[in-house]
C-alpha cells in the first residue's frame, strides 16, 4: 500500500490468477482496492485472504440498500471481513444510513449518490429530478445529516459536493477515463481524467478497466500517481 497514492483499483474480474499476478506488481504503488459484486461473489474469503496478504486497504463496494434493520444486520455479517470502507445507497434514506453508521464501528461508511452510468435522462426517469446538480446537492445533504463518512460521486459533481460538505466528507470518484484510451462498451457516462478529478477535490479515484486491461498496469499507475501528487 502507498498511503500517498489516490488510486483505488476496482478488481472487477472473475479471473483469480490475473488479479493475483496484478497485485504482485502494483500493491506497493496504490492506496487500496475496490471489492465489488464480481470479486466478492466469485472469491469471497479466498479473495479477501489474498488482499490481506498484500496489506491493501479494502473498499467494500456492495452498495447496500434496504430497510434500516436489514442493512444494519447485513453490515454486522460483513464485519468479519474487516473492510476499511463500506458503501450504502444514500437513496435508502437518512434513517437507513444512521442505522448503518451505528454498526460500522471503525469502518468508514460511504454513501453512493448517483451511479456514474446514469445520465441526465436516467436520473430524471428514476428519481424524477431534471437537474443532476440539484439531485447531488440533496444526496450530499442527506449524507451529512446522517453522519456518513464519505460520498461517491462522478467527477462532474466533485465541485458541488466539495462546496456543500466543506471537507466533512471523503470524496471517492469512479468514472475515471483517459482521452487516449478508449474502452469497448464503456458504460461510464459522467467521466473525467485523474488529474482534473483530484484538482477539483476528489480524495480517491476508483479505476478499474483502464488499469486491469493496460499492457503495463504499473507504468500507468505510476503516471497517475505523478499527475495527482499535490
């Protein structure tokens, strides 16, 4: 783990050998890893043991969203994995987040605002909000009121979150892309490059496919570290 790095690598792969080999190369140059559905459901304890061996910070991104009691019971079941950060959907409501916060102990509770795969039309259709910025403002205020430790937002909304939260929330940003690196079937709709995302105020960058599919992942990570070191 490199405490100065802003990079959280999303281990969105079902190839255990590929991940194991990747971590051997990059573990000392990243802040941590994101464990989402694909990694967690495929590898569970076996996968976790690998991450602990590499002494990596773990961002457990299961995006919990249910009634308060169900979410709090779910988190209690996840405590055995000892993640450093854990996500819940802010749209689950203030009471759900508060219930989650009560049982997270030393784990940072991170609220999901709006998935970076959603565009303006999607957000209006799902949440009945025509203005993405106003929706993000609302989500940020709920996260603050419920005492969440951080928020996940697209690079396009970092500035808004930063202004409202006044550094009271850790800002984690997915949707990181590079102008010269196109991704086939890319589903990220609100994206930005690493340097600009950090400039705007992101604390950590979640980067998956650009690193997982890179010919030289370590070289790319070192480039990003150089660009985002302030």
